[in-house]
C-alpha cells in the first residue's frame, strides 16, 4: 500500500509539479486520505492520495481480491480566487473514501453526491466522474495490479445531476460542450437543459 501511494505521489509531481498544500482526513473504518493542491496558471487542482492504495471491489462480489481490481485517484480543477475552494477537502475525501466505506466502484460516467455544497457558496453538491488519461496519464503498476487512473471530477448543479440521471453522462457533457460552459468556474450557473 505505502509503495503504491509513494509511486502515485511521484507520478503526480512529475505531471503537475510540487504541491503547494496538502491535508488529510481519516474516517472510521477507512484508511487515511490526503488531498494535494497544485496551483499553476490561475488554476487549482485538488488531487486525492490514498484511494488507490487498495483496488476497488464490486460490492456484489463474494470475495475481494487484495491485488487485482480498478484503482483510481480523483482530480478536481477550478479557477483560483473566485471562491473558497480550499474547503473542498472534506467532500473530496468523502468521495475518495466511498470505495472503502460503501463499496462503491468509482468509474467514468458515475455521479457522486456529497449532499452539501462542495465549498461555501458552491452551487454544486455532486460531481460527474469523467474519463481519465488527459491531464495526468494512468500510472502502470507491477503485474498483476491494475494501473492507477486519475479521474477528473466535473461539478454538477442539482438540475444538471437530475438531468444526467435521465439522459446520461454523455448527453450532459455534450450540453456543456455545445453551450461553451466553463467547468472550471467555481461559481458558474447551471447549463440550459431545455
């Protein structure tokens, strides 16, 4: 576990530079989850560290494999200065601990909801998990372990989250794209859905 997390942090530093802040939260029944903050060019990137320590297991599986299975860390990118986004620490660690605590397998297309604003005044309480591999490439681990994927989180307003449940992740992402929504704006309004 420690070896995996050390490799993940080294990989993150190679892709994003040195973090300018870090914090950690431990939940009862779960291992410690850290959040590293990287600030560059007016963007703040918050990346979890700890979720990939163990593979995610399907809650319906009768036996969990301690080696094989998907591994991931979460990446949230927002524009700096528009809101107190540093308060996203706890919600991010809640999401990153969900595989250990609730048996959730986090994958692209999933919606994750924390039930409260992601940061003070945020119009978002949920995120859409997007495809990884862009900003931070996957990290290959020794066989037979699966690679660690770095999955971007796209904040959703309550209306967008409800619309996504009906129409799907691809349809919501297409709406955002065609309407030129700045998904990094921490104070953006919801996309027109009609």
